[in-house]
C-alpha cells in the first residue's frame, strides 16, 4: 500500500483492476477543508489518461512490477521471440505489446521487459542504439555538421533525420526516446 502523500511521477499503483502510472500530481491544501492530491494517471496497458483526486493520506495498492532482462533472439512472422537471460525461457510478444519501439529492435539486443503478474506491460529499449544506415541521399562535398538534415533509413527500417554528410553504410548512434541523431559510431 502507498499513501497518496507519497505519489511521485512514475509511481505505479493498482486501481480498478489495472496498473496506472502517476504522470502528474499536485498536493492541494485549501484554506478551508481537508487536503487532497490531484493526479493525472496513465493506464500502463492501454495508454489512456484520467484525472483522479485522492484524499490526503488515502492509501492505494502499489503495483508490484517485475523487470527482467531479455534478449531479442528472432522474429517469427509478426511475433517477436525473447529469451530470459537468467532462466533461458523464451517468451513471444506481438508488435502491439512492444509498441512503436519495435522500429529500433534488432536481433541480439537486450531489453528490459516489465511485467505485472503474468501480463507484460512494456518493453524498455536502451536509451541509445547503434544502427547502420541502409538508405539515404548521398553526401556531397561541402556538407557540414551545422547545415541541414535529411531523412535516412536504418537497418531496422526506422526513419530518422541525420546531418547532410552522413552516407549509406555508416553506423550512427540514435536516441530511442526522441528519435534523434546523436553522432557517428
């Protein structure tokens, strides 16, 4: 159990039979009446967001989330197969369970899989990945780092914006949180 006074951004709670993450919280102490905590909660499964008010000191069950390191071993049709690095058990996840982060997922990559009981809530990729450029316009002599950008497609199929001097075959570092170019590798 966790008190509403202990809410912070990122805290996971159980509410109405599902897991919710605190996105925003505001502890309000009106001049007259009891204090309360106004929150914005995001459903970990569906992504829907609700606003909910709790009395100050009200307790709610805290979600017991398990995080395990798994390695993406291969793709079978539309399913992605992951192996637990401790037990060597395999789990199959759909593209819907992984979400839009699938665009940076390549074989052999280790990820964190967050579970609530037997239900997989999310797959956390590393903050940055190194991928090779497979398709982009050719770099031209005189293109500089302070110039413009151009679209490029990496080996996993994701499209990102890169500086003009980057060419096909180069390995670049990408920030998976905001899809931005970090530099050459």
